[in-house]
C-alpha cells in the first residue's frame, strides 16, 4: 500500500508568481498557508502506519519541496509528471486529484492524503482495505449548499451515470479523511469520463461545475468495491479550536486519524495555534522519519 500527499507551500515566490500571473487575483492565504506540519504527517505515517511502502509528495515545482526532505525516500512527483501540459499551471486541487492515479509505479491500493491529515494512532491495513474492498464513511445528502457540496454532487451523479444507474436527488459525500483508492478503478473512471475530467482540468481555479476525487470513491462504492465504514478519526476546525483542545487531540487522540481544517484567522491567532500545534507534534513525534535528511 502506498500513500500520496498533495502539498502546497503558499510562501514559495516561484509558485506565488505563477499563481498571480495565471489567475490575476491575490493568493488566498488561508487556502494555501503552510502550517509547517508536513514532517509530522510523515513521522506519523512511519510511526503508526509501518505497512506503507512508498510515500509520494505531489507538488507543482521543485521549489515546493521542503529543504529537509530526503528525496531518496520521499518520492517527489511534479504536476507535469501526471497532468497534461495543456492544463498547467493549475491552482485547482480538483484536476490534481483527478490525475494522482497516473503516478508511475503507484501501488494498486493507495491512500490519498491532504497535508492537513495526520495518523495520530496505531493503524492497520484493514482500517482502509479489507477483503478486496476499500473502507470509508459515506454520508447521504439531499441539499447541495455551497461550492464544495455542489462539486460532491457532480461527482456522485457522474459515477452513477457511468455505471448506468438511475438518477437520484440524493448524493453521497465521503468522509473527509484519507481516501482509499484502487488504481485500476481510477483508470476505468478516468477513461470513461475523460471528457468531463478534461473540463474540470481546464479550470485553473475551483468552480461549482468541477468534479473532485470523490468521483473515484463514489464509483468504487456503487460498483461494490467500497463499504461505508467510518475510519476512526477526529476532525477539528481552527475556527473554534482552543489551544488546549488542539494539543489534547494530538497528544491524547480519540481516533486513529486527525484532520485539522484551516480557515481565515487573524495573524495573531494563526501564530498562536501554529506554535502550539508544532510543539504538540514535536512532543508526539520527536524522532525524524526516513523521509527527512
């Protein structure tokens, strides 16, 4: 089993220049802000997920690779390695996610992580794949309020259409945690929905007509290759998190996985939470991983 992580350092001047030149808008700070926690995600993988074979870090430019990274062990994948040139540069997570399965050498079973998800408890392979099926919570929705849920609905409807299922006003939204994927099934969807994938890939920034990586999970679910079983996790938004609550979630976790969701914060609040978060992660994972020099 492999892990794929998408990562953006919004402070990288090369990336910022490309972003502003392409989009003609200022960088959205909270969406691309780097909390400095990537190394602790990697330490968590090494400590709590020893069954992981390779870890791939997907970035836009070589300048995005942290100086501390040991690139003999942390496998670097550039956008140009997996995404057709006509769609680059992109600052939209959705087309990036739609092409992750094209990573050369990627295992049939892999987990896709955002860089705000952390293994804080001991995991086993059966937490994510068991008896030929992926495992993740699948929640049912009727109303699609906001861009994110509209994109989830788009992805669900397309998965159902590909499989010849009847339309439904309801749609599935997978649990917001690392996504268990079968590479071969991603290939199937990518080929069958190529026109729609290309349309999403042409969007340099997100819009409500996009698809996202949930297309692959929905397809696996409706095809009978994914069971709705919640991965043990804790989800925290920094909008409402207390310093003590954030530390406790890291040092005394109530679930195997932790997701810390970023939102718009004052600079003072951001620095306070970031300092405490880094301190807690350093206390929990003090030893370097094989992914660090």
